[in-house]
C-alpha cells in the first residue's frame, strides 16, 4: 500500500439507495481533490454485463472485465436503471464476485492516482470492509419516500418510462436485500457519523460534513 503523507486522507461513506451519498461524495472529491469511486456502480456494471451477456457470464468473464475496468466505464447511463440495480443487489451476495470487486475497490482507496490528496468511496460496506481505517466515516440516509422520489426524478430526466410507485417498490426491495444479506450487509458502524438528508439541501449536507472534516485536518 502507498505510504500516506499528512495531506492524504480517506473518506468512507455507507448509505441505502438514493440517499444523496453519491452527490455528496462527488462534492467532497472536488473540494478536497480526492479520487472518487461509487463502489455500487462496479456491481451495477457487472450486473449489466450479466443482463447483456447471459450465456458468457461466468467467473472467468468477470475477472477479465474487472481487470480491465476503468473509472470511465462506471459512467454508463444504463447503470442507473432499476433492472440493473435489482440485479446488482443479487450479484452482491456472491462471495467470489464480491472478492474480485473488493480487490478493485481497496486498491482504488489506498492507491489513488498521484494527483489526488486521498480518496472518497461510497457504497454499502465501505466503513467496515473496504476502508475500515478511513479517516472519516459517514452513514448517509433519508426516509424511503424521499429516496424514491429522488431516484424517480433521476430516471425521468433520463426519459425512462417508470412510475413513482414502481421506483418506491424497487427501493424497498433494495433496502431489504442490502440490510439482510449475509455477506457484507449494509449497516451503520459505531464510529460512523449519521447524516440524515431527508430535510437537507445538497449544499447544507456538504457544508455539514465539510465542517467536520476541516475541524480535524486543520488541527
């Protein structure tokens, strides 16, 4: 692992779907010059591969894809679809697939490109599995209806034909899978700070966390 300097720090964020963690992580990435990784998108990418190549989909196929994985690959618009999201939640239960993706995530967290001052990762098991020694740990959440509305608006902007109730049902199913799976379930660790974004604007949430980080890194 890369030897850290005083400026290098890691931020770990866990959250249920559509809590605003991704938006927050991107803002932190930009402000502090941190390499950003939406870890859930790695699972979504593998899920998309499975949906598009069901006959080719096996461990060897996945290994090759992850080995050649580039961050830009995680920006594919189709990764946001509910179908991919549901499949990703199922794939996340597979020990072998998780092991492959975990290696990619851990390497990114501890060895980001040299131009960055650290890393920020968001997902479901970041604070206790991927970056357990993170300098800052947060658990971002919001009530389920607020999260469903956020995801619904995202999908409508992408011209997806979907109803709010369909999205709400999907979010509830995702929560059930994420919280109850036996392998790396979504949970808040004791050393993670809880941030509820239900009634917070994006800006207010960013400033709240910025204050916490600045207080420590400026000591």
